[in-house]
């Protein structure tokens, strides 16, 4: 009998009070901007040149020191899910040391587990692709338990002197455990697309093999996210809408059949525009961007975790995302927790 991949557990961490790494909107729990300086309310206000009343601060803002690393944050909350896992798929925009990332995360398992490290430069669709990859591991019989982790430290690539982008992004992480099931639940189908012509509209110019880090690239501030908001908005709305409709059509779903719609938490205007054009009730569109900002690949896992008590077994859920490249896609799942 063919096995499907069902969700066993989902955990998210958008709160600095529970972890060593997180920030919400600009000024709320901002992590390290420089290698030595701590981040404070007054420092952010100074960099952004914004009056205090225009920034919403947390009651307990995080002041993080350089000892806190992305790996340590992931370890804090994904430890339980990793025990006994057969393989870990780890998705991130930021890698402080690739070999250290993989080794560090594997330490929490009873034995070393295989780790597939996926580096995506602002490619927000990657976590959906890796969920489908995890399902393929299980369907093939190669693995029985797969953990998909998305961890992002967008504050490390955000230019806090650029008021067009710095209020948008946040840090966050989520982990999802997949196991075999004989029921018709879990990860059902996905559609994914890419168009390289969108590169110049959402990217980080330096830091890769095409333009390695140098004094010149650092002085030119080329290690920060650059975004053409108008082009990103237009393409994100169109592409997330069309990919959602595509996966629905492939699975004979009408909009009335969809119980929940979870878009990438990029921008509230984008989310509202996609939902409106899709014709889905606002109550079915799950949103938390007002709390955490755009956490890149972590945004959908965080949303799933935050609303998991509202979702019921058998609920039909459409996940959709859009990111650099441009890349976009949609995933159809049937909830089974």
C-alpha cells in the first residue's frame, strides 16, 4: 500500500522570550546588526532616523549579543522533533558556517542523522518544495520520519538605513515532522514555478560565487536585500493567485472546498489582494504578519504553528508563496493533526 506523508508535529518560534533569536517588526526584538554592538531601541531609532512614536516596540525587546547563533536558536525549539528522525531538511537564507549548521543540528538526535542543507537567497517557496521532497522520501520508503526546518535571520541582511525595506522583515523559525500514513491526509500535491527575469527586482547582489564578499562589496552595501516593491507586489499577487488556482484545478477543488488559505506573510496588501481575487472568505485566510513581519521561508511554518489549534483533521489547506528569482508555487495539504 502506498504511504502518504502526514504531519505529526509542527513547532514555531517567533518570540525572543522563548528563544535566543527573533525579531518582529523593525524596532521589536531586532537581533545583531554589527558583530559587536548590541541592538537597542535607541540604536534602531538612530539608524532608521524614525521618531519613537512611529516604531512599535515589544514590552520585552530583545538585546542579543554575538554569542547567539542561528544554530543555537534552532536547537532550542526543534530538539524534540529531531529525536529519532531519519533525515533533516534544513532551509535557510543565512549560513554562518554550513558544516557547523549541519553538525550542530544533528547533535540533538540519539544518533547522527542525514542532513540536507538548503540555502535559498530569499527564495520563499523553498520550504514548500522541501515539504514535497520530504513526502517523496516517505512515499519511496527510503525514510520514515522527515523533519523540515525553516530558520531565517533576515535582520542580518536588512539595511536599517533603507526605510523602504527595514520595516518589512523579521527573524523566525519553524519545524515540521512528517511520518507515513495510510489515510488520505498530509501532503497531497504541489505546483512550483521559476522565472529568472525577476532577479533584479528582489535580490542581494553580493555574497555568492558571482560576486564574492570583498571590501568593495561591503563598502557599497551590497550584502543587503534590495527590493523593487512595485514589481514584487504585481508579480506576487498574480503568481500566488495563479499557482493556487492551478493546484486546486489539478485536485478538482472549488474555492468552497478550501477550508484554509495560508499565503506567505510578505505584505498585508499582497495577502488581501490574493485572497480577494481568489474569492475566499477573509475568515479562511490565516495571517500573522502584523506580529512578526516577513520572516521569509519561516513565515508559513510559523502560521501553521500559530493556527494549528484552529485547524481540524480533514481540513483542506492551500499554502502559497512567492520569492526571489522570481519563484512561486502552491501546496495542497489535508490537515491530519
